[in-house]
C-alpha cells in the first residue's frame, strides 16, 4: 500500500479564505489564484478577483509558472437556468522547473480535498484557459 505524501501544506489564512469563498453569495464571477512558496512548502493566496472574465483572468496569470485557480463561474444554461459552478483549475505550463512542477502536482490533491471540490481540471498552458474550454469541461457534469 502506498501512503499519500503531502508535498505542501495549505496556509491557515488560505483555509479561511477558501471557506469564505466557497460560501459567497454574490452572483458574479470570482477567482482565487493560489501559489506555492517553495522555501516554506506552503500553498498561499496569490491574488483574489471579483467580476473578472476568463480572458481578463488569463491576462493576470503568469504564463511560465504553475498556479491553482479556484474559479466561481456564472454558467447560463440552454434552458434559461443559471448555475454557479466552483471549479479548481491546475495550470501547469511546460518548461516549468521540474521541482516546482512536482510540488504543484504533488500538492494538488491536498488542496482539492481542503476545498471539497469535484470539478477539477488541468491545463498545460494559460492560453488554453478559455470560456469555450471551461463550458466544454462543465458539460460533462450535467
């Protein structure tokens, strides 16, 4: 049997922020950008955004460094309903230092568990993160 190895801990302040974010009542998009501080082996909040489109968010993300994105999306369904799926997106650009890549990949499950999220997606580049891509991924959760 293989034990689950946690590479990085989730910062205590971030845990509180995540809980508040998860139960937010606003009806707009919002995002938390999370990063790892390698020296401390700690997952922390990098940025928090309200009312940003995916295109605007992509502009804020580093193209050469991995990031976790917790995104509260406003999804308009064909039948007129509106839902607010909470998505976890791990962006892991190729060309990242292998040690950093491993830290993010190895810590992803712990962060997802802390959030209690089921809509978990991965991307290899920031440019792939589009509204079409997200809607396609979310369509699998009908």
